[in-house]
């Protein structure tokens, strides 16, 4: 097993370090190799995704990714900004299926901004199509308008587009995932306005007929955003496009108490995957030792389960995280009165200790 380790920028180096410490105590045989990515790579190589980093990622069984970005790079041309690294990895590795579980741990019910009865027991899986939609659609750019409301004015444009194979493959992923859960899929679209998402809705409906044991319903994205905060437990598996999935998964993260708790996996057709926390690089707290490493540690567990075929090891990590939370340990983002505030390293120490004592039960 070979893992490409790409810590990135900001708190990325701190949280990835803790995930690696957790992996190292599992008595597994794997090789790790690190490389620069994002702003750190731009500083060293003049590009956020150097060829050497991309080559390493392609050759690895899985990629453990921290976070990229810093405000100081916002004035760079778009192709050189740190965020282009993650888009480039998704495109070059064919990582079309993004899994973002939003689970509210029993111990963190009070950390959510919603009433406890709304989110206690919450377990949603958002499956986001990752390589199509407006993020990758062509044409895109800036030009002088020749028509519209303001002919002759400067305008910018992006293209929302999906092909049938793109929609079919992500739909199959969603229905297959639902079969392992509560057998319910909600497809989120904007079919009442956008032709792209009427197309999406039609194809998901067709694919759904191949899974008669799975219940399918459709929901407009604005209603889905409202229902996530009104009645989140009505959802099980949510499948949607790239842009809507980006927004809804971050909204769902906050239901759990903090985006610092939300792991993610991005997979291709061979189950090679990139694993990263759903949050960003948080340059304002970088180097302070206060970032929550649990999303990254849980992403490492997803890596073991989906790409490295080590489900028992994944279970050990997830059980250890539950144990640590039950002990009352909290980083600043999930801290509340009556719990113990700890830093990044201390939280990593606690998870390592919970695993090595081998007293963890699921």
C-alpha cells in the first residue's frame, strides 16, 4: 500500500501530521511519500500542482490531503492559485464521486446550532459529482457582451454541463451506497429552471429503475437547503451535482457541530481515492496548535475502508474517535462548558492512546 501525503497549506501540515501518527500505530504495512501542493508548491516550484506531485498521486493507492489556500494568493492569476491543485487532482485522477458523511456524534449534540431533537442520531451521506458541472464546463472566461441586457459591457461566463455517462455513474454510486444503508436516495436538482438539471433528473430516474429496492425522491436545491435545517433526519443518501454538493455538504457539516468533524473521500472507478477534511486551510489559526484534526483522522479511516481494503483498521480509528469524545476532550471549535479544551497535538495523542490501549468498542 502506497499513500501519497500532501499536507498543503495553513493548518494542513498540523492535521495531516496527527492523521499519520494514528495510522502508524495500527500495525499495518504501508509506504508513505510526501510532496508539496497548493501555496507551498507555488512558492517552491511556481505552480500549485507540480508534475512531480501529480506523478506521485497517480502512482499511489490513495492520497491523504490536508488543505490548500491562503488569502495572500488571491491576487494570482486563477491557474496559479492554490485551489487549482485540488481541481487538477480531481481531473487527472478521475475522482468523480465525493462521499461526505455528516454524522452527529452523541457527545456533540449540544455543539450543533440546531435543537438536539432535530439532529440527535443524524447520519447523512452526501454524494457529490466531482468532475463535471459548472466547475469544469467549457466555454468559460471574460469578454465584451454582444447581446443581453448590457451589450458592449464586460461580462464573465461559465458553462454548466453534464453528459449522460457522468450522471449515470454517479447515480449508480448513490443507489449502491443506499443499499448498504436505509435504501433511500434523494436526488437534488434545479430542474424547474435549468435544462442541465432536468437532464440530470431524467437520467437519475432511469437509473433508479434498476434499483427497485431503493426509494428515490427528487428535491429542488433551495428546498433541500431548507429541509437540511428544518428536518435533516429525513435524508439518508443525497446525490447531487458539483456546485450544489459543494454548498449542501458544508451546510450539513455544521449540523454536526463543526466542519472540523467532517471527513470526505473522492474516488475514481478503481477506488483510488483522495481523502481530505471538508474544511479549508484556516490560515488565521495556522501554527497555533488549535485546529481540530478529527476530520482528517476520520478521512484516514475512510481511506483504509475504501481504497486500502482495511475495514477493521478503519473501525478502530472511528471507535477511538468516539471514545475520545466520550472522555469530554474537545478542540476549540467543538468546545462547550463542562468539557476539556485541548489542542491539535493533544487530540491526536488521545486518539493514539485510545487505539493502542485496545480497549475500544464500537
